C-alpha cells in the first residue's frame, strides 16, 4: 500500500463538477497527514485541458485516456480504475457521492474486494482505520462506520460536506493511453437529455412556499397553492411530491432538482433531508413548519413553528392579511 | 421474461420520534412501523409492468429478519409470484457487500432476465447493494433508472438520473441489474383478491447460508449535535402564526 490518496474527478460536458474540488481539498488534507501524494484521477477522452486545470490542486494528475471513457460506462470505468488502483495501490480512493459514483464505486469495491463507505459527510484516518460519519434516516440520526484500510478502501463524500479551497500544489499531468482487452458492448451510452423547460422557473422567485410529504394528499396541494399566492410566492416542493405526480418536475428543489436562493423560503411538511437542503440552504430567510421538533429542517431554518401545518397555514394566511 | 426484485424492510422514520437502543447501534424498534423501502416499491412496479407485457415470474428476495414476511406478503399481494427470505444468524452485522453476496448466491440459482433493486435504502442511503450485486453476478447494470422504454425481451433503453434534472440514456442487453429511483412509475395498490391469493403463495426461507465477511463495521449511532437551531415560535397555532407574521413584516418580507 502507498500513502497516496486518490480523488476521482467527475467532469461532464467539459466541466469539472463542484464536488470534485471538494474531495480534492479533503484529499490534500489527508495526504498531508499520511505523508503521501494527492492524486487527481481523470477518466475520459479529450480531457487534456481539464487535466491541466488541476495542476495546483494535486501532486499528480493521472489522466487515463481512451475514447471508451468519454462517457460514464460502468464496465469500462471499472476496468480502468481497478487496473490503476491495483497497480498503484492508493491508501484510499475518494469519490463524490453523486449519480456517477453510485454507478461505479460499489461495484469497483466489490471487484477489488476492498471496503467502501458511501454517503459520508466527513471521515478521517485513525491509524489503520478509516472512520466515517454517515447521516441515517434522512438526517435524523448520525452514525460512525469504519473499516481497516491496510488493503485500501473507497469513500464517497456528499456534495457540500467539505468547503472547496484552492490548492498550492504544482502537480504534473501523467497521461496514460489505456487499452481494453475486450469490448463491453452489452451496454451503450446514447446521449444526455436536458430537463425540459417548464412553465415556471423557480430559481428566479424571490419568495418560495415549498411543500413536502407532510401534505399527505394531492387534494391538499390546493391549500398551499392558495397560501403561496396570497403572499405573492411561487409554489415549489420536495422530491416525493414530484415522484407522486402531484406537482411537475420543474418545481422540485434539491440535488436532483433546482437550487434556489430566494429572499424567503417557507418549508411546509418537509423533513430536511440532505438532498433537499442542498437546494435551498442558502436562502436568505428560511422558515419551517413541521410537527416533528427533531426534523433536520430546523437546523437550517432561521424561524420555525412545531405544529400541524393544516392548523398553521390558515392562521398564518389570516394574520398576514391583517397586517398588510 | 423473469424478474427478480430485491427488497429491504425499513422503519418509517420521517414522523417518528427516534430512540437509540442501549447498545448504541440501532433504533429502539418498539414504537416504529416498518414498511417496504420506498425505491423498492417502484422497482417492484417496474417488474410487474414487464410481467404484464411479456409474462413470466416476479421473484422477491430479501435479506432480513422473520418480520420481513409481512412486507413480502404485500409484494405477493400486488402480483409477485414467489419469494425468498434469507435470514442468517448475524443479520445485524452485515455490510452491503455481505448482503449483495447473500443475494447473489441465491439469484445465481434462478432463471432470470432482470434483477431490480431500489436505487437507495431510506435508512442508510448507501446506494451500494445493486451495483455490487451486478459485479457478483458478472452482468451489466444501470443505477438510478428513472425511465425504461422501447421494451424488448432482449434489451431495453433506459434513462438514468444525474444531478440537477439532467439525465442520460443508455441501451442495455439483458440479463442485467437495474436500480430504480423513486418516481419511475406509479406503484399499484394490492387488490382484495391479490391479498387473498398472497396467503397461498410460498415464501422460501433460508437460514443456513454461508455468511461472507463484513469489512465495514457500524461503530455507533448518535443524535445529531444540537448546533444552531431555528428560533421556534410557540403557543397556539394562532399565537405562533401571529409571531411569525410579525417577524415577516419586520423583515419586509410581506
Ligand atoms: C440521489 C437522490 C436525490 C434526491 N434528490 C432530492 C431532491 O432533489 N429534492 C428533495 O426534496 N429530495 C431529494 N431526495 C430525497 C430525499 O432524500 C428525501 O427523501 C426527501 O427530501 C424527503 O421529502 P419530504 O421531506 O417531503 O418527506 P419526508 O422525509 O417524508 O418528511 C415529511 C415531513 O413532514 C412532516 N409532517 C407530516 N405531517 C405534517 C403536518 N400535518 N404538519 C406539519 N408537518 C408534517 C413530518 O414530520 C416530516 O418531517 C433525493 C434522494 C436521493 C437518494
Ligand atoms: N437486506 C436487503 N435485502 C434485499 N435487498 C436489499 C437489502 N438491502 C438493500 N437491498 C436492495 O438494495 C437497494 C439499495 O440499498 P442500499 O445499498 O442499502 O442503499 C435497496 O433499495 C434494495 O433493493
């Protein structure tokens, strides 16, 4: 085992994902402790420019090149990554906890027969152990998982868990022209599909009233819609509301929906899971109404009411009307 | 065309007050209601849709305690053909890799075209078991599926979710593992007739499986640190609404 820390860089359509800069920051901090190198690993084709843009961020930029790696393909990615990890034996390999890592990191760990912890908000190395903090049950409970790192291991870190900092390194790009022994043609990438523009762009709204699963029934949506209109706010929601088909995609706030930064965000019956918070925690004023005093939403909200929203909404609507 | 659906029994925690058990590693189960993991419900629906189109079996498989049978019955009531429950001795100590190995050992014995799992379990949100399972079965996989179309018996076109509303489309041949993200379809409810029929269907129980080693250990669980919390307006709904309205006015937000 070397003492190096690998950070797997995610790039798409010519752009490095924010989370990759965050895991690089974490990798630099860890390799400082282990005395190893920070290695940024890029898989792709036509990614020379991206590789060069990371020279201050890592001691080495390992650019694994093949046209088969131009788009995410779990079989080619597994072959390439397992081959370089096998050969160079990093102490730890870090991914961002994103859709791409869901696709490749767990099967890579199984393939290499090394341990993996995903969905972490933080982790550290303590002797021969990696100890990671993982939010459970939608953020209502914290946990600590660990594994022995003697034979390497994989960690995936949630976006926004670490603040990205600029690096002071002067790394060099090592380009590897990778060859595959066989074709994996039982799967083929066909293309990206951008979300269709909806009738409303919630990212432009100054005030948002957002509704979650606490609304219980589709027919109750009318109640919050009416409330939103009465205060001149745009109606948005958490993912389960879109999954149920009660509101269209374009209204969803969160990591797989829109990121919003309104002056006012009122969350009604939303628990505050990490993926939801990712889309709204930078709003200027956040208000939460939830009947569970322990709902994680209260840790980002500025003001809150612990109560049944069906009692609060009519009262609040009336009080606001009286005050206008 | 045969499908296998991997399901997990999870506690409903969104509205519950959670208490940590004395061992510091799990929740006090007393006041918790358990149900089928949300994403698995969508995975099951996708398998049932394939069954309607091409015939064949839908086989449910779960690594879980005996109480899992209640949840398995529900999936049988919706139309699944049969079920397997794997209950090894040290069931609380399995990591995702061990769960995937246990599932793979059983699935290898079956005749299947597609293995469905949920994209993530609502308790740990690891998103690991599906893609590990594909590795162990040595078949291709797609995770985070949100759409499956131009269905044929040998292959499918499948759309997977990325971030911020972006998706990517792939073509994939069967046999394969597909992990299903919430919202992919509209899960059905069980019919009365289905519920009656389910009681006659068989759940195979496996208690003597070889348990693979778990490399990842859960050391402890804890309540989140208090940190900065919202200022809470208390009182009757009218009183708290009054205080909130005043605050909004003061901040020029209404
Ligand atoms: C890859 C991935 C991407 C995701 N992307 C997103 C995303 O973009 N956006 C998103 O929102 N989620 C996303 N999620 C899902 C996320 O993890 C949570 O499951 C989701 O945010 C929960 O939505 P919720 O708070 O509405 O529902 P729940 O977690 O079920 O919470 C409902 C809340 O309502 C409260 N409540 C119930 N009844 C009442 C009442 N009468 N009055 C007041 N309060 C009440 C409850 O106490 C509870 O806190 C994603 C998950 C994954 C794995
Ligand atoms: N104990 C289990 N038994 C059967 N399937 C499981 C089990 N744990 C996880 N899965 C499947 O794997 C998916 C992802 O779980 P996880 O990797 O824990 O996020 C779940 O949605 C299930 O379909």
